[in-house]
């Protein structure tokens, strides 16, 4: 169970991080249903961590093939892990063994800068190393769905700041969505101030609430 000494927090919930990812980030963004269209669907993630969200997303992507559809998963990570650490964290889940092995096989020995990896089934992974607030400005294409996955907001406020939420909003397509396990009042207010329509939803496991929402200039949640 990976734990960050620096932030005093776990990388994912202790109950089952993979199932939490399915509930919060995939279902919370209307996935996999929204993948059923041709063209490139782009996911943006704040906090790559162990790559658990990436591997679970990839597993679900492979299970929902659609002719002419591609997936680009773009993630921002200030403290990228080394492959053995990623491998150790993810071996707990046999369901994502193939994805873990493929990710670790391509992951650079010394992750830094911008990492671009191409995988089978129309999937590309980009990890931009460094502070998210700096990296996000370099996005050249807009995101369809955000996974907001910093550490607990109280311990990692940089990942939930109004400035960062505003940049994420600017980099979102009209009708694009976000989802997060976090439900703190200041996170909700920053997302609203950025322009998102925000909803409180039932959280995963013992967490009562999570947040999800949409960028809609008409202000109506889908
Ligand atoms: C909850 S963990 C993410 C878990 C991850 N999504 C996974 O699937 O394992 C939060 C991540 O945010 C990263 N982080 C914290 N502050 C950051 C910042 N300012 N910019 C970019 N990444 C940051 C941490 O290093 C950590 O990997």
C-alpha cells in the first residue's frame, strides 16, 4: 500500500483502489460509454502516482473497443516513480497484470521531462513530469475528461488551487467533464469559480461524497 511520507497520505483508498478508480474516475466521467465514437478521446489526470488509474482505464478501454477510436491519457506528476516501485504497487491486482507489465516494460529508467509511450489498441500515454501548474500550460489539445487525483486537499493544496482548476477548465472541451474522490468545500468552490458546474455524488466505499461536473457554457449539467 504505497504511502507518501512527504504528503502524509496514501496513493489510493485502502479498501480497493482499483474499484475506487472505476467508481470515481471512469463512471464519474461517463466512461466507458463516452468512448463509443470515432476519433481521439483525451483524458487529463492530475497525479500519475503508481499508474493505477491509467492501468485500470486501459483495461476498461480494451474491453470496450470501437472502430476508429483512440485514447490519449495525459497525466501530470511532480514526483515520478521508478518502474520497480510502480510494479510493486500494482502487483496487488491480477486484473491489470498485462497493463502493469506493458507499462513497466516501456517506463524510462529515469523518468523526467515529457514521457510519451504508445501502446496497442490505439492508446497513447503522456506523462509530464514537474508541478502540474507549470506543465498544464503546455497542453496543446483540450481534454474530454479530467481525473483530479492529488493527495488529500488539506495536505496537497497545490493540486486543488483555483489557479490550477482554472487552467484545467480552459483546457477542457465544451461538454467535457471532471471527477474526483475529493469533496472538500474549498475544492468545490475552486471548481465552481473556474467555471465548472459541480455536483456532489455518492463516494466510493466509506467516503460519503465525491464531486463530478461538466464544462457547459449554458450552465446545465449533462
Ligand atoms: C493520490 S496520488 C495519485 C494516484 C495515482 N493517480 C495513481 O493512479 O496511483 C497524488 C499524486 O500527485 C502527485 N503530486 C502532488 N503534488 C503535485 C503537483 N503540485 N504537481 C504534480 N503532481 C503532484 C504526487 O506525487 C502523487 O503521485
